[in-house]
C-alpha cells in the first residue's frame, strides 16, 4: 500500500447502501444477508427501509463482502497480509466465505490464528468444500509467522512527506491489506472471481411460469434473456440475491446454492398474438391465447 494511500484510508467515512440493494428495488425482496452477518446488528429494516445505524456500526466491512448485489459501498475488513497468508489477530472480525474466496483468488493460501475456534473452522471448511469442487488448492492453517514481517516499517513524519514528494509510487512494507483490495465491493462477486463456474442453480418450472417477464426485467445480474424463439438462463451470472424468486407470483423460479460448471439452459418459445388485446408476445407452445397481462386481468407492478 502506498504511503499516501495509508493516510487517505485513515480518514473517517461512513458505509452507504446504494439503490442497487434488492430491498430498495422491490419491497418484495426477502434478502437479509447483510443483516444476518452484521456482528453489531447495525443494519436493520425500519419502516420498510434498510438502514445502517452509525452509532452501532464499527465499519468492520463484513457487509461489503456478503451483499449479493454489492450494494454496500465501503472498505472490506482490514486484515494483515503477509506474503501468501492472512494473519488474524486478537479480536478479529470473523471472515466470510466470500472474503476468503476473494483472498484465495489473490493468492492467499494460508491463515494464521493462534487459537482456531469452531466458527472459523466452519467458515474455512465451507470455503474448502467449494474449492474442492473446482479442484483448486485449499486453504490451510499455519502456526508461525516470520518475525520481521509481522510489523509495518516505522518512519518519521519528515521522511513520510519527503518520500511522497520524491516519488508518489514508492511503497513501504506494511502488514495491512492493500488499499486497492479493500475499496472495491464488486470484487466479491463470485462470477467475477471464478470464470466458468456457477455458485447457484436456477430452476424454472415452465408449467407455472406465465412469461410475465417481471423477473427478466428486475434481475440485477442479467440471468434471464429472452429471444424470439427461446428463453435462456445463464446461471454463471446469478449472484444469489433471489429477487426473481421473491417477486414471482407463480413461484416458478427457485434458486439454490450449488457450485458447478457454468451452463446455459434454453427453453423453446413461440411468438403468439393475444386474442384479447391483439399484441404479440412470447409464449410457451400450447398456451398462446392470452398475453400475461390479459390473462391476469391487471398489469402487475413489482417495483413499488
């Protein structure tokens, strides 16, 4: 991390929930991932709005790593990185599966913790199960670290500014995770980390699906794509937010955790003309009489 980067990072800031949050997109969203993982219960739903209580938030960064749609803006947890392992110090915030998968992608292979507890062992076990399915090297625990790497280099205030003035690209040995690793919430999206692999399985029951297109339009990951004669589902894009399942009136979409080689599923469609409003619409073969709006009797609004 650069010297000036360390200084900038020390400035005070607050986490922010952006409008990409599924609960801000639709009140039908059931996502509670950040709420469930927040160690201080600082994230809550108040009067239908998801909020962060600043007096409870410790800016630990856990929420930025688990949000399926990367809607929480801020830094991820501060960790001590020494070569290819992460050092968990006393009072550390429990790392999440997404965080450890991200570190693995960055080359981290080991974890140092003086007294491994049951919670940490469970998280690492879940990560290793995922890595095993992808036939990748698993994480392990190490007992010792080299003393000279445990502490950041100390320099005087004069040397600090002199070094910035002479060469802004100069860096110093530090045990903190690089700043560029920690201010990019989109880095924790699994589809960005492991190309060719999907972390979720999408099941569409076409017998119940009315092709109303609500899930197609609201999906933040472009999983659903409808063409003239087919409906394609790209499970690699799925982030597991389950918003499509939440808004489906027919409960025709199901999302389950399932690590597997990515695949694209295709369903055949036909172009039909509604006998009531006379508009063209895609339909399942054999169910071409009425468009979804006319068959339901009203125009659904899933965004309010």
